[in-house]
C-alpha cells in the first residue's frame, strides 16, 4: 500500500509492555521504601515480619525495574543491530544521553550543596542541633576523616587510568581494531571493579556512622558516586559483550559512546569529590 509507505527518518516503535511495567515497578519500589520507613519506628510496631515485608515489597519493585531495563534495552539493541536506528534516531539518542547526564549533574549538585552548607556554616544557629553536633567547626571535632593521600588518592589514580583505557578502547573501535577495543574495555571494567572494592574496604574502616552530622553528607555523596561507578562498570561490561558479538562498527557504535560519556562523567564527579570532600574537608591533623 503506497499510503502506508514510510516517508520519514523516524523509527516507529511497535507496542511495548516495558513503559507500564517500569512504572509499576517504580510504584511498588516506592511503596516498599515508604512502608519500611513508616513501620521501622523502633517501637512495638517494629517487628521483624513487618520490616521484612517492607523490604520484600521494595525488592519486588526493584526486580521489576531491573527486568524492565534489561528487556527494554535488549529491544533497543536488537533495533540497532537490524539497522533501524536512522541518523535522526541516533541524533535523538545522543540528545537523550546528554540530558540524562545533565540531570545526573544536578543530582550531585544537591549532595555537594548539602555538604558545603554544613562545612561552611558549621555553627549556623538556624539549623537545629548543628552547633551542638559540630562544635562550630568542620569537620566536627569528634570526627576522624580519611587520609586523602592514602586510599582516596589510590582510587583517584584508578579512575583516571580507567578514563584513559576507555578512551583507548573508543579510538580502537573507530579505527576498526576490535582486539585493542576488547583489551581497553577489559581493563576499564577491571579498574571499575577495583575502585568499588577499594571503596567498600574504605567504608569498612570508617570511624563515623551514616547517622552522624558528618557521615550523612559524606556517605550520600561518595556512596551515590560509588553506585554510579557500579552502574558504569555494568554498562561497559555489556558493551564488551557487544564487541565480542560484533554489534559495533567504526561508524555505528553509539551504545559504546554513551557508556564512555557516562564513565567520563563519573571520573569528573570523583575529582570534585576527592578535592572537596577528602582533601579540603579533611581533619586538621590529616593536613
């Protein structure tokens, strides 16, 4: 039928169950989180069974979201391999990734804002309990921070090196050198896993708790960055599998480009965390 012929550069998607499934998963996960926080009050309602129910609902929602991501991105990968991503579609995918990273930047701005608000105004009388908790100094006198020139510096070197290896892999892919691209991605994934392992080890030796006035901003900022490193490592591991599967070509490899952009974003955020939280915010005896 001539009237049904495609005369545009857009890719019309078939009906998909993943948007509604993802929405349902987000709702269930939120409900589980609220239920756990509501029921875990430390009184007679804080029973093991009720707490388990809250976590169980949260886990179900999380599983639904993960399944949605796996299935939806698998569909997108198959569309790319079949050549259904036209230049216009690829351009819009780039716009989408750029906007996603921009939203992530603002996400970290919130944590930096919270940290600097506490660090620059430790004696602010308008904030309940701040002066009593911090003693009017930052970091609080009772807090012994990490030595920035030990594990934090080691992790900084790891991420900077991983930024080099992922760039090597990208340029190798552009040049059609698949073997070098595999090596670069293998090294990047290993370095990402090493960073996460070092951070877990660092947390296990922390002398301050999450609930402290210093620990809250510290763990929220560095912990969410650590989660982003984990996500980026998985992202790159999937790209590595796709390189082995022959999905990428020198001129068509946006999936890998998106992962590289994300990884460089993670690198830059860590540099700010290292300088602001670990170096600038270190205890006086550490300097």
